C-alpha cells in the first residue's frame, strides 16, 4: 500500500462535474470545462479562479487552453473561443448537428469531432468552417494532427501533388471501429485503418517514427504505419477497454477498464510492467519524472514507480471518477466528476524519483534508455463511455 496524500487546495467553484482540464503552454493557467455548462480559468501561481466563461447552452465536453485564448466544445453542438483576460466570447463555431466530443488546435486550424459522425476544420481567427470530413459511420471520439513533412520522404510527397497547397493531415478515431487519416486541404480520406472490432477511444501519434497508436473497446492497442496504413503490432493483454494512452521514450503506457495500466516496449511489443491497485477503470494517466500518475473511476489518483511498478502514494479526497490530470511545477492537479479541482504537492516524490533516475542512468551505459525521446501528440482521452451512456 502507498501512503495517502492530502490535497493542498480544493477548488469547489463549479456546480457540476469537471469533464476536462487543460494547461496553457506557458504553464501559467489551467482551464476546466464542466457539466454546469461553464469553463473556469485558474492561476497555477495561487490556484485561484481568475475567469468564468458562460454562454454554452449545455454541458462542456472538452476544453483546450492556449496562452491568450481558451476553446470549449459542448453538447449544445457548438465550439466557443474566449479571451482569457476579459472572459469575452470571441467566436462561436456553428455547424455540427450533435454533441461535439473533442477539439484540437494546431497552427491556424481548429479541428472538432462530433456525434454527428463528422470531423470539421475551422479557421481559428474567424467563425468559418474550412473543411468537413465525412465518411465515418458513427461518432468521432478522438483526434490527432500532423504534417506530411514530418513523415513523408521527398519522393513520396511528389506522389501527393494535389495536396501540395497544404500538407496537414487529420486523424480521427470513431465508434465505428475505424481510424481515418484525412488531407485537411481537400477533406479527402488518405487512409482508413481497419482492424479494431470495437470503438476507438484514444489515439497517440509519433510522427517522426511514422507510428500511430490506437486504443479500443476491443481490449487491444494497435500500432499503425501512418504512411502506408499497415498494421504493425497488436497489444492484446488487457481484459477491458483501453481508455487512455501515454508515450514516453518508446515506452507506451495504457490505462484500461480492467483496472490496470500496462507498460509496453514499442520496438518489440513486449509488455514490461503492469500497474495494479486500482479498484475501478483507469480513466487518465500521465508520466512525470519517472513516476506514473493515474486517475481512476474509484475516485483516487495514484503514483507508481514507473520502472518497478511499486505503488508510492494514493491521493484520496475525490468522490467520483477522476477525468483528467495535469502536472506543473511539481504540483499535481486532478479534475473529477464530483465538480472539484484538487491540487496536490508532489515535490518530495519528484525529487526522490529524479535522484533515482540519475543514478540509474549513470550506471547504465547502453540499455533501456536507448533511443531518442519521441515527439508526440499527447491526446488524452477520458472515459468516453460515460458520455455515451448519457445518450
């Protein structure tokens, strides 16, 4: 058993469950999106609420925070852009005909996925739809984005001459059991990745290695070559839906409804660790400084030694599922369906872990740390099953 931790701050301003938590790139602010139909802006310096965004006509499913603007999407079929200083709504993106599940901001693009079976691309600066991606037979749950410059060789790019104007691609995962890759400029489907037999709940992209990882309700994780569409590996040991993924230094962490997290060595497909102790589904996870932090449907967050799998601490206090985790300045932030944002001090734990990591590396030579740190899109997917049950 790990030691229990007490929150240093409990933020109770929301009047409904918190569905998502986003950290700004500069680390100065956090954004929460709630069942109460509002979003709130928090300072990481003092954990105080410094903004209250009101205007949605139904619950907020997901949110994304930039340094100067906040984005929220909702069951009211819209996406909104907010000024983080004034709280003013700067834009409303209308066009979806059902719940908007996910949004993703990349360059000047805003992407969205919906229960209406489409994904869409919008101009960030204008309330204008640029492209619609139509072809899924069921709702779009998760998104990723990359540029063909990241993955295609020059000769391969020549083959895609019609897409020269824009080399951006969008990846969508759906409850129709497929993953699709789309050219943003034309809306044309570039690849359909077939193999899953259940809904695709989460995606994570490693563009430099041309790999995409997808987790599903069929209990598997699959790895794909995003240029050829070839299925590379199938990770089969989970006994429940795969809800969330994290990729760090060629190690893939997967959280599941089977109450475990598993760590896989991507290059071989070997499962090298299983993290137990959860009493319900693992809804979210995040790796930091040699520690694996998890959030669960049992209302607890946990910290594991990522190498040994030993449980180091249990963070108790929430009353319902923890939907999202963020870490900044050695503070752990957990957002729950109980409506609270809790802040935990993990400084001592991180310092001990960093010392262990430094010691391990100094005695290694060549070993498991081999390989460069993968550049990745960390698209955390909360427990979408909960949202589907509403319908």
